[in-house]
C-alpha cells in the first residue's frame, strides 16, 4: 500500500465494508466539535468553505490508485473533518463516477446542507450519510458543540431540503451518549425529527472507539437494542464491517499510521484492511507501540490503537 497524502485505506467501515477514503480537509477541520468524535477535539471549527487541499493533487492520487489497484467497496469522502467544507468536493465525486464503477459515498454531518451549492454537489454521491444526535438548540450545543454561527434549525432545514432532491441512498446516523441524549424521551425527540427527514436507513452508534471526551462512554448493547425500536424505520445497531473483497494490501509503517490517524482500530480490523492474519497485525502494531508512534487504549474489552501524531495536531 502506498503512503498517499490525501487517500487512506481501504479502511475498515462498519457500514461500507472496505472503504477507500478521500480526505479533503486538514486534521481536524470541522463545523462541529462533537464530544464523541474518534478524532479527538476539533482544532479548527469553521464554516468557511474553500480549497483546503489542492484538488488536482487529490484527483491525481485517486487516478493513480484506480490505475494500480482500484479495489474497494466504496470510494468515500471522509477522514480528518467535514468534507463538505472543501468548496470543490463535488468534483471529486464527478471524477470518481467518470473513472470507476466503484460506488461513491459522502459521510457528512449535514450542517452545510442548508446551502444550495452543497446540496447540489452532495447529490452526485450514490450514498450520503448525515448525522443527527440532538433534538433542539440546547442539546445541539451540548453534544455537537457547533462553530459560531451554526444553528440547529439550519441543520434540520438543510436535511429536509436535501431529502426530496436526492435520488440516492440517504442514511442517518444517531450517536448516543449516556447523560446527554440517550434517555428514552430524548431519543423519542430525535426519532421524531428523523421520521421527518425520511432516511432509507437509520444507524445507532455509540462510543465504542476512544472519544474526544472521557465522559462520552458507550451505551450498553442491550439498551441500544431497546432504543432502536423508537425509530421508523427501526434503527440498526452498527455491526463490525463486512466486505466482499479480500484485503490484498501490503502493509508498511506509513500506510498503517495513515489508517490509524483517521480511524483508530483494533488488531482484527487492521488485519482485515491489509489482508493478513491477526497475529501478524499484532506484531506490526507492537513495533509501533515500542517506538512510541502509537498508543493503545482499552474500550469495552477491546484494544484500540491510535496514532500519536494526530493527537499532537489535535492538542496544538
């Protein structure tokens, strides 16, 4: 696997199988600073849309990957922050559709869909995942901690405007945190808004990976199953990823760190990405631990590995 600058993966996704990520903003540039984010606290909260990374360089990497490998379940705009902040993200989707049969996905928090130009560009993806983890302005501030000038009303209006204009698959992710938005009455309020948006699928998530804030602990699995029934359609509890393609990527230290920088993962997840036995993945991760390039964190009886370089960026 080559050490790309703007691509990462194919990385494990619990929803998309092996996903080839396209990263369009610096770590961690986002419209939100969610308490549960696996990338840590946002180092740059902004609503400014611009060319955060050079589009020709992104497309050149994508073209080379398609020519030399090009095997994944999805090409996914995601990674170090909110991809719709890049003013030309729609051109990446255009390029992927014109040069590959691999389906495209946009993983967005939905906060910029109130802008007509963002909705128009987002329509170019086969699949769009938006997020909804609050039910009013106060809960939005507590859970998602938005950039100045971003309102909960705009988030909802944007999602409602996007749904009838989008002919692809619309998924909605609801991230639950005990003490903030996981009480049944709170979830019912979120579910009522979700029903207005009319997604094709609803996914319930919780902090199974190390979050930005220590208090963002996971909701127990049994409780998640109970809360899933409050949604229409019934929400799915996100499972471990599955893939139709066997991983055949050669592992290198740079490639491994590139994946962990954006997606903290367990040894079995890393093994699946690179198509190797778990014991071999453990040896590679152990070497990175000994040299101080990653750290390990226990969460729900599993060990997740995190790249330390990304923590330096987030805390700076």
